[in-house]
C-alpha cells in the first residue's frame, strides 16, 4: 500500500526532498500557509496551514481526510509542529518536550548546561539596562540574539564600539515573544554538522566548515557565505566536534531523529552554539552531504520517520570528496541585468546553481541568511580546487544593480 509522508513547510529548499520521497514511491503531503509555496504544485496533497501551528496542521490533515505515515521538516525549523502531528497520528519523531527545548535558545542552553555540554557563557537579557550590567560584568565581545528566531535574524556581535540599545532592539524585534539573550562571542572556525539518531545511536555524516570570510564586511551581522565539505580541520578536531554533536543530540533526548548542529572550535576546544532537531536548509542534507560523502541523509531520515528499519551502515561516509557551496551577494539596489549565467551553467565543476533574484527586483542590504541572492555548489579534485571553482563561478555571475 502506498504510504503518505508529510513535509511541514513547502519552500524551495524542501523541493529536492519531496522529489526524493516521490522516488521512494511515497505519496507526498505538504503543509504551508502559502498556497504558492514551491512544493505545493508538485505535492500529491497540498494543505493550507501555518507551519508553526501544530493544531491547524492536524486539523488540515483531518479536514482533507488524510493520515500521514511519517512527518518531517526539511529546511524549515518547525519541530514542534512535527512532534505534534507525530503525537496525533502515533508516528516516529522527536518528543514534544525535545522540540520545545530546541525552539527556545535559552531552554536549550539551560539543558546543555545542566547536562555538561560545553557552551559559551549566556544569560537572558530583560532590558537595555540589564544588558549594560551584563556588559560591565562580562565585557566584550558578546552576541545579542532573539531567544526564538532563526536564519541569523536579529543576531549581532556587540563590541566596544557597538550600540547596546540598538543590538537589544534588533534582537527583540525578531523574537515573537520579545525575549533577548546574550552570549559570549567565541572566535574560531564554525562548523555545521548534521546527524541522524537511530535508536539513540548518533551518526554524523554531515560536516562542513562554515565560511565566514564576510564576518567583518557584514558586521555586526553574522552572514555565512557558504560551506566547505569535508573542510580543513585536522582529523582529531573533526572527531572531537562530531563527538560533541552527538553529546548535544543525547542532551536533547533525541532517540530517533535528525539533529543539525552549529558548533565553534575556539582555542582548540569545540563548543555548541545551538542544535536544531530538523533536516538542514541550504541544500546541506539534499545536495552537499550526499555529493561529498555518498550518504543520502534525507532518504534515511524519511525511512526513520516512517518507522522503517534504517540501514545504519549506509550512514557512514564512503568518501570525502571536496565540495564547496557559496552564496551570491550582489550590491544592494534594483537589479538591472544578470550576466554570466550560461557560462557558469556550462561549467562542469558547478553541479548546482540557483538564482533567487531577477531584473527589476530590489536587493536590500543583507542582514540575515534568507536575504541571500543565490547559491551555487562546486566540486574539485582538492578542497582548494573546489573553492577556486566556486570563486570563479561567483565572479562570473554579474548581478548588476543601481542604487535605490
Ligand atoms: N556565541 C557565539 N559565538 C560565536 N558566533 C556565534 C555565537 N552565537 C551565534 N553566533 C553566530 O551567529 C549565527 C546565528 O546564531 P544562532 O544562535 O545559530 O541563531 P539562528 O537560529 O538564527 O541560526 C551562528 O551560526 C554563528 O555563526
Ligand atoms: Mg543557527
């Protein structure tokens, strides 16, 4: 009998996951508030429901007479809705409690602290006066962020010459509950991991050096410019980071599910910045991880969600091919023309290119990750070659803008 898989959220980055699910012979349901969301037209069943609203999602399923056999989210940070749907239909997912903690950076940090997982110093901030007291006690640099947002929205680095009032207001404006927190800024290489937890055993095929070469250009915002797989950290450090990602997954009590980690290696020691209980965005799980390692993470995550037996051997990388992913950052303004696309499309080193802007669009100054104008991915015989190929492709694509 054909089984039903629900994707909560139908954005563009979810689309390859949906295609894969179709290839697995599944009937695909997608829920999204937006009927025009990219996955809606290709889904077997499109349900209109806010991805953050678990009750509405369950109601939409019931109204449509649908019963999912599995529920996942990919590139959307909605584990609470996934957990609620899973509970309502008796499916495999992280628990409601785990999802709740993962959606609240303070609750998550409290949990990590309680379980001895290394994290930066942190504290809730209740007002700008309170922030000043914290600065007096802890010094600079700090990171000020909303307790419950995502995509680096409202996250800024606060240094001596920064404006605490502005940083507080910026973070607050992106928190649905108006809650702000501060953390010690930890310098050092940043890493993305993606793990699959199968009956409590953690596998981490996803490992990428996050590229922050634009840290200063876009300061005080944190704008990641892409990632490199398998990255350039020594094997020993990589092992320590993967072990910490596993510790984070265990601390969140994930027994079966996906954990996406943001970690930093500061002065040789790995720390967890956060862990999300969902499949990654940015085509990490759908493109770069499989390309680099041979592990089809999404396929296994879907099997896990369906309650199938997961082939655990298939979660261990069979290779470590250099893969480089880079975002496009045109100058702000109105797009007048875009050149070089054909040349880049013909480049055999480029295996993915997606442009998110077209002539006539207005590009705002970049302040968070959803604001990026496009993405491409390359391979190469060596990490350096993959990076050079990406650099060349990024330079070839000329997105010309006029200042507004
Ligand atoms: N304490 C920190 N030290 C260093 N960098 C940080 C710290 N906190 C956040 N960042 C940077 O800011 C980015 C966004 O912050 P994060 O807490 O992951 O929020 P989001 O949920 O929006 O991704 C991180 O990926 C990281 O690059
Ligand atoms: Mg993050």
